[in-house]
């Protein structure tokens, strides 16, 4: 059973928190006030304040505490074309493309990480229920979770009919089997939003906020309420009413019966085991169901995960015990990456196996579980020393850093 739990204590200053559980186990947690960065996905009219030609980057003032860092790879096709460059290649010198003092429509791609400035992009993307609209990019894509070839072809055909050649569309997981009318309505809403951004940009001087991202509750409902979710439970009547209004607006009335208002005396997160799980999720050692444990060490350069058999190796069939431990680890590691929001390079040291066949079983299990992650996470290779390399796209600070920030 998959559940979305939303807590928003009434009459307090506590932030909204969203937890996702699968079969009673916490797999993801989000915080409204300090998850990644509240600026992420906002769109601004910014002013280029500094161009660093040697580094191929610039800083753009958007009126926030820190300027956005803009690399040359984040300059959109339209800007490149307008200045005589091939839109499929990075410009050799950023100062040939943008100039100090000029205005840009720029979106926050990634929030503050450590001492690094938030990252900006002129490759604006607007997510809806069924599509991600790319107004300055001609790319056409389909969610990797949609694997039916016939459905992929249908969605590509619909996308080509809806968008202009200079625009891009990515079909989200929710678009699978969606009606043509719903797909068109979602696209028209995103197109109208972008036109509103452009009109606003013509009227104002930089720096100026043009479009703010959707709040955490609506974003969760839009992006995560799919057929695999059994229930959405919230302890706030205001949030409950807002969710019902929002799913009606999105024409998701089939999901209405899955929304529940929690009225018990015990706090929602405590009753569902979320608070208890949070206390454990930052511990270095993670026990595995069949015995053994993971030892997780996060560093600035990479995350190292060591798989240990513990007492589980004391088995009459030692090879089988080791295989079972590694298979359990291959199930648990992707869950821990999601829960702890670990990104970048991950190196896993599985217990040495007796046969290549056992090794392949573990790798196949790991690959299969990594594909379930919404954040791109990929098995890269096994090193000559037998270490498994994984990469996971960075989308913000890790849970450890976020919770440390909460304490401070």
C-alpha cells in the first residue's frame, strides 16, 4: 500500500511536511520551508550583473538574497539563435552571448547547496499534470516510466499536434492513457501561463518575480497522486479542502475517495510511524530484513555504502547467505537514496560473492530498483576492485543537511 501523508499543525508555526510510505515504510519526506530551496522553479526577470568569460558563466541578480549562477550550458536555444550561434552547441565564449546589464527571463533550477549560489537556467520548464512545457526548447520526450510502445507513439503524436516547432513537451507519467481532451487542456493551461510570464516581463524592470512555484501540497497532488497511490491523509481541514478543490480543478475527481481527513488525537506522523522512522533514517547503520546491515557514509565528494553480513553469514550455505544479504541490500539502497536525498556519486561495496551468476543477480536487482526512482538514478559500472558505482541527479541538499539546517 502506498500512502501520502500531509501534516500541517493548526494554530502553530510548524511547516507543512509530506511523507510518502510504501507498505508502511517511510520512503520519502519533504518539508515546505526548507526542502531544497523555496526559490526552486520560480521564474524571474533578472539583470546580468557579472559575466565571467574565463569560467563560461555569469551571475544574474533576481532580487533575492543571492544572485543566480548561470553557466553557458543553461542558455536556451532561442537566445543562441538570436545571436548567431548553433543552438545544439555550447557557445565558445559566454560574453559573446549575454552582456553585463542586460535583462533575462531566468528560472531557479537548483537551490543553495552549502556555500554555492542557487543555479539558474534560461531553459524554462513549466510542469503540469500531464506535460512539462519547454517554451524555449524544441525537445520532445516521454517519461521513462511509460514503456508501452503504442502509448509512446500516441503521446508523441499528440505532442507534435499541440506544440510549435520551436517549443518542447515532455509527457509525464500521469499522461499515460489520458484522454486527448485532458492532454490538450493541460497544455493550453501551461501555454497560457507562459504567455502571462512573457507579458509581465514586458511591463516590469529587473529584478522582478514573474512566476512563483506551486506550494508543496498542490505540487505533491499534481506530481505524485497517481494510480499507485491508495490514500492521501492530512490532519489539516484547510489542506483537505484545498486538495479537494485542486483535484476538481485538475479534473481528477476519480481520486476524490482517496483523500482522507485525519481526526484522531495522536499526531498523524507519530501514528503512522513517520517520526520514529525519521529518528532512525540518519543513523549510519541501516539493518537489513534478512540480517546484515548497510553502513552509509556521506562526504562532500561521494557517498560510500558498505554492505555487511553481520551474524547472517553463520549459515550452513555461506554462499546463499551472502547472496541473500546482497539482494536485500540491492532492495534497501535505492530506498535509502530516496529517503536521505543522496545525490552525486555513490559507491557500494557489496559482500564478495562466490559466482559471477550471483553477482549478476544482485546487479539486476539493483538496476530494477533504481529505475523506480523519480530522480534519475543509474547503475554506472563495477570497478576492477568490485565496487559498484551509481550516480543520482542532484536536486538539492541531502536530508542530513536539511535537518541540520532546521536545527540551526
